[in-house]
């Protein structure tokens, strides 16, 4: 029996296999309203048909100014939850676990889509004033939109936005909520000394810089049912070894604190805090070593997911079978092949271990 196609039990939620679709921004909302469209239903639904154990929706903004681009998905109103409900229902009907990543872009917000240059959009041109731990803007090539330093009262408002978004996500039918604290977005901006130079309770040392994420996590866990899991995505390292920055050791220390707050899995990624942030090496499994360290070195038992350069069934199987991670999180390969999990079962001679769609039985041999 393969390890990749064994179930993962988190609280009362049974994930049918260890393949997860990484949350990947689609920048495809029409009319810049943040509402899910047929694109999102097809994109996420096809990966569920493709057999992934967890299908996670992209970074979904908890408030309008938290979008990366005007075309980002949102969940700041009941209308947004209603638009996402059919997506979650279809994913669940295929036997996958529907999940959603709750996010706030902070100072990396108000930009054009990647295929339009990913440049800053001024407030008068359809963008907005962005927020961060300080008023330092993201170092764009072009003129950055104005950045406002969040006050303590406004920070409390951000926490409540995450809480309300989690409530709406639950009403929409999602079974896993993930807090996005990676890739240089708002919660990561507070974690890293590269971007957080505050001198109040939300800055300074480790305790202050992690305060916002811990408050957000508590708020989400408070409204998320006891039987359903909460994930947190972290950039394990800022990839800036020559300056005071967030490190793997910080992530290990934080993982222990998050486990105390009821987090069930750390989704381990890396980088994104600054344009100079770049991995020490790239290639197959290039970030798996961070997940492995978090899994092995935390004092409390907590599951981890590994992402980064996982492109083949054999890789995914080895990551899980060798105890390096509990979930193989597959991103770009799922863009190339929505049916990665079905193809993996076929390649690993494990088609009897996955319940594939009967419509595809002729192709995959279920």
C-alpha cells in the first residue's frame, strides 16, 4: 500500500489521501467584485475530479483592501460566501475536502495581474491605499501606492475581518480554513523584522511580531468547529541570510505556539518578503527540508505540509513515506495536470487505493 494514498485524520476530518492542491491565485474575478465565477468552479472542481485529497481555494481576501489585485477572490460579505458555496459543494461531492485560504495582502496589495505586469495601481486609477505594519511601501519598480501604518485599533479590526471571513467560509461549506501568513503578505509583514520595525506591542521581538498572527489564529479557531482543522501557511524563512530576518528557527518556535492555539497543520513555504528574497537553491523538493525541520523540531506534535518543486508521483510518495511531511502540496503541477492524483495512483500501481470518478474509469483503470 502506498503512503500517498493513505488517509490523514485531523480532528474529526478524514482526508482521503495525502495530495493537496496548493492555493494558487487565479486573478479571475469579473467586475473587480471579488465574487467567485465559473472559472473558479471549473478550476477547483476539476482538481477535485482529479482525485486530490484537499482542494484549497486561492488566497481569499478578508477585506477589499486585502486583495493583491482588483481581480482577486474575496470573502468579506455574505454575497461572497454564497458565490463560493457551489464550489465547496462540488469539491465535497467528488470526495475531496474543500479548503479555503484566508488572506490579506497588506502592502503588497493594489497591483495589476501578473500577466499585466504586476505593477502598482494608484488609488485614482482603480487601486487603493494599502496598509502595513509601517508606512514603508513595497519596493515596486514603479511608484508604489500610498501605505498607511495600521494603528492598534485598526489591527483589532483586521483580526475581526479574519474572524468574520472564517464564519462565512464555514457557512459556504468549507471544511478546512487556512490562515495565510507567508509570501510577504500582511501577517508575514508583521512576523518579519525586515518589514516590522514597530516599537509597540505588535513589534520589537518575537513575542510582539507574532502577536497579530496569534490573535488572528485564535479568532479563526474560535469560530471554526472543534471537529474541523485549521492550517497556517508560513514562509519558513525570508531567504535573506545577510540581514536580520525571519528564519527557520523562528518558524519552529512559532509552530509550537500555533499548536497551543489549536492549529492542526503548518503549510510550510518560503520567501516573498522582499524583491531580493530568493531561495538558496531551486529544483525538485527545494523547500521540503523546511517542512521536515518544522515537523521534527517542534516540541508539540503538529502535522506539516511540504510544497515546492513536487512534480512527480514518485516524489510525492517519497515525501510522505519517508516521514518528511504529512501532506504533499502540489501547485504548478496541478496547473499542468488537474488529474495529478489519479495519474499518481496509476503510476504507483495504487488505483485500488483511490476512489476515482467512474466517468474516468476507462482512462485510469479504477
